[in-house]
C-alpha cells in the first residue's frame, strides 16, 4: 500500500482488504482506525477534505501527528461533521542508531568495543541493568550475542501500526531480542514473531518485502535526523513538545499539563 498517496488513489475495498489481510489471525479487531502520521504529506492539502475521504472509506477513529495549523477546536468540529473521533495513542516511529549496520549484523562484543573501547561491554550492560530495574525491566545479556540490523523490525512495527498494534509488536520485539536473544534482523524470525502476535504469515512476508514500506521507514528516520533527533528514546507529544531521554513521572506530569493548557480555548471577555 502506498502510505503517502493512498487517500487520493486507492479504493475503500483495496485499503480495508489489505489491512484486514495483514491483521488476519487469532487477534480480533474491534474497531478500524487510521494513523495519519505516515500520510501527513497529503493531509496538508485540503485537510478537511482528506478527513471526509477517510470517513467515506469507512474509518471511524483517527490518530493525528499534528493539526497542520488548525486549532484543536476546529479539528474537533471537522471530526464531528464527518462522524469521526480522535484516538489518543502512542505511535512508535522508526529510528536506527546504526543505520549502516551490516544486514547480517555483527558480534555484539566486537561492535560495542569498536564503538566505545575495549572492555566496555560489561560496564555498559551493568549501567543499563541498574537503570532498567527501577522500572521493572530485565535484560538477559548472556543471550544477547549479536547486534542486529533493525530496519526490517521497524518495518514490521510500521505495518502493525496500521491496525493500531504497533505498541504490541514493539513489546514483542523488545522481549524477543533483549530477553530471548532472538535475531530480529532475520526475516524468518520476524515472520515467526508476527505469527506469534496473531498476524497472517504471508501478509507479514509481504510487508517485510514491501519496497514502499521500506522507503517510508527510511524517510521517517531521515526526517527525525533533520529535526534534531540524535538518540533514543525521544518523544514528540501532541506534535509540538519534544522530550529527549527517559524521564521520571514528575517530568511527564509537567509535559502533559503543558499540552492540556495549550489546548484550552482562549477566554472570551464577557460583556
């Protein structure tokens, strides 16, 4: 599916059948929604017209990555006019720390010592483990023997995100790599993980071989670098606020307060 131009070129039947085929398996879809981030370029031209097209296709929920200059109140009115609702969600966007990693990956000790210096692997792993334990996260370092090329893993997350399951796929990939030591740069391993998450095997293979999807992922990563992203985690909240690095709950409370304050309608003097 052409994720950047489909609103103007594809029929409802084609889009829905593609997404439902990808989602086929043990997982039941209760609602059909659409994330608009990867088609943001077409949303800039006739914003409300594109929302009307989304509703005509059959979607009922949408996730925004920004309102293209419209106020929250204007967007809510547009959604109401077309029978749509906005869905709050966490959207996982691609970013490779090592985009030049060989397709087959490389020995993890060799990679870390080449990047940070001899004997650094143990120091790095201890530091990460201590920080992770505070959040109840564990690493199985004995099984993590390879640094992998994650391009296809990002493609799998992007595909799962089209049916609102990007977060679940990301969690499955994290567990597969950091706890089970699986090679998430390998096509067969990724297909197996997708099937374990309830997705159709052939559809997963198709997505991992999809040149359009690959180019979309590369384009999103390039855009992130252009706007100043240099590492992960990196968060973009409400399309406006940027938060770099893991942050404690009190910082997130301040961020959400800022977002809510910015969405409040201006006070009109009463006469």
